[in-house]
RNA sequence: GGUCCGGUGGCAGAAUGGUGAUGCAGCGGACUGCAAAUCCGCGUACGUGGGUUCGAUUCCCGCCCGGACCUCCA
């Protein structure tokens, strides 16, 4: 663990203030993030929330002895039902397949798995128990086979997203169903037809509404109150607002999530990256242009609460930055088992502890790389430790610079070129270098000989 | 229409009521057969109009511009 002198501040979306983070139970910090709905591969915009959570959890693990991180999988949803029908596959096959792709994608970005990854379909009983409770306490009502949450029975409804139930009518995009008492009321349980997934319940065969799953699963694994709940900005309303209302009405004194974290959106050409606009990239598309580690660094180069406009230029720049960092680590290899407690890491840690200011933290890495390039062992150790803390610089420089190339053939050409150089036949030498360059192999002559790397 | 966030050098991107980080790109130099890498040095910015203040990029108000949300969303 890092020195206890680092105190973590986080910006809480509900109070819109940066506050010193104080865990409910310092022995077990509890975090919940909303995970994906598994009907399709995620795009790199979706991964931003996963990465924000990853940085948060990695940091918390430095500061506290134990962290429980829960991130759900939504595997029941009308989009899933529709997609499975389009694809001519079963819902189970679709959700299993896309969950696997999701796991591969987050692993590519070096996003660590959560401690618990509950699936909605495994917690229908928990959801129904909560729905029963809400109906019994008159926070919800049954109408035409639906169970609806009554927003006007929750005094603080709207407190998270900063809107009143009346405000919500202004947008006029609410579904005004005749069975709703208030247009803002939302579904906890809805009836399923024979060709829709459904579970038996006191309200008939049906399926859960979107929001209840997170209330049920966070309660199951983290309790009625926990430390941090996070997700993308676009989840703040309605998803988190509704989740909060459900949970608080079940446990009014709990406070539910003490801190809410919302990351801003990833843009593409100045607009939110989204499936519907078609302006998205998957991680596989990125991998054709740069290692996933470059994408990770790119994303960390903007604060999580600021919008980030994705461009290929930024990806290239991130890759070059990693080239330099890895070169520093190659020049002065870090000693094993270094801890981020070194005083050299203090500016970096302070930046991270200030509401996860990753851009500022990254700027602290450059002087370390400069020093490591000059042979400074402590700087190299610190660079490696800081990098690992945020999930970069985890591989060997050799792997970074030279993986996937045919080193035998390259070494042979380098030997040929060395002969040519010895004979001062620079035309041949330059020709060999040019040929390798076309294959993306870059030669570097040094006093001790020629080394190569992938460009 | 409602709610909220933002506008910083060529680009990206932080901090800050008082000499404005960092990176990339650019320019000059060292090194090199030439490169690459590395090293040294240099330049350029607070959307706009007011206000508060000894002093504003920072705080407040108006305006302009951009983005997000307003029951699909990371």
C-alpha cells in the first residue's frame, strides 16, 4: 500500500463537489459500476467507463487493504431479445458470445476483472424480492400486468441528476402509457409474451425493467449502502436516478451510494461515439493501427470527466509516448518488486489522488523517463511502478519493440549491412535499411552495434 | 423548450486570485557516413463584453460557440 499521507478526493456527481473520500468501512471499500448490455460487441466509447473504474479500483487498492468491485452484466433486455431474433440464435447463445467478446476486449485494454460480475438473469429472485418490498411499502403499484415505480412517492427523486419530475415532462420523450399514474413512473416488471423471455412472478410471467437489476445486485453483493457507484454520464438519468430511487425507498436510512462517479463521453469527430450514429470503433479496429496499450494511454491523457475526441492522430501520439517510456525502461531496466511508495512517485500519486487526474499524473512520468534514459535507476524503478499502477508499461521493452517480427531474417540483414558499412558501402547499407523500413522495421545504429524495432 | 458541462499556444491537455505544467508538432544546435534514438536551446494561448479586486486565465453576470442528458445508451 502507498503511504497513508495520500488522501483521495473524488468529484461526486450528486453534490457536484470534489470531496475527500472517506470509506464506510476502511477494511472493505465497496464499488459498483454498471457493465454492458450484452447484445453486441462494445465500442471503445463503452470502454471508457470500464477504464475509469479500473483506474479507480487500482488506486483504491493502493490506498486500502481490501476493495470489493462489482460490475454487472445485463443479459436480459429487449435489445437482446430483438438481436437474437434477427441473428436467428438463442438469447443464451448471443449473450454468451458477446460476453466473451467483452471479456476479451477489456482484457486487451488491461482492465482488470471485477471481484464479482453478476448477471441479471441469475438475480431475478433478488429483483422480485425488491419489487415485492416496493409494492408492499406503496412505492410501487401494479397496473395492467406491469409493476411501476411511483416517482412521486420518492421525495428526493431527481436529486442525483438535478431535475424534478416536472422537468422531465418538458422533454416530452417520456412514454406516456395510460396505466401510469405519473408520466415519469418507470417499469420495475413488465409482462412477457410467449416469445419473450419471462419468469413467473406474483404479477404474472414477465421480465424485469432495466433499472431494478442494479439495485438488486448491488444490495446482494455490497449491501444497502456502499461507497462508490459509477458509470457513464449518459447513465445518470434515467438509469442511476431510478436505481437510486428504488434502493433508497427500500432502505431509506442507507444513503445507498455515498459517492457517484460519472465519466464524460468519448467523441468521434466532435460527436458522441454511438452505435446509432455509426461513428464508432471497436477495439479490434484500433488494434489494426496500434497496440491496445496506446489506446489505454490515449484515454488516460484526458481527465475522465472531460469529453475526449478520439482521433487516429492521438492514437499515434500515444504510441510514440509509449515508445519513449519503453526506451527508458530498456536503457535502464527497473529492478523487480518496486513499490509506488518511492518519493519519486509522490507527484504522480498526488495527481491520481486528486480526483484521478490521470493527465497530470502522466505528465509526472516524463521527467522520470528523461532520468531513466540517462541511467537513473531510481527513476526507472519509479517510472515502472507508476506505469504499472495505472496499467501501462507492463510488458518487457523487448516485447513492446520487437514482438511479432521475424528476428532471424532481420538479424541476417543487419549482419549484411554491418559488412557493407565496414566496407564503407553506404549505398548497400542504406538500401538494406530502406528495405527493412518498408516492412516497418526501424534500425538504430549505436556505438555498440545496430538494434532494431518495429516502427 | 428544460437541465448540465465546457471554450487555454499549430495540435492535444493540466493547474492556478499574483513569474501559465506537460506532451506532440515546428525551428536552431550537438551527436551520426546519412538516419534513428538521445541531449541542449527557442517561439507561440486564456471565446467575447462587462463586474468584483491592488491584481482575473482563475470568482460573478450577459452574450457567442460547442457538447451531453431530458425514459435505448459507457
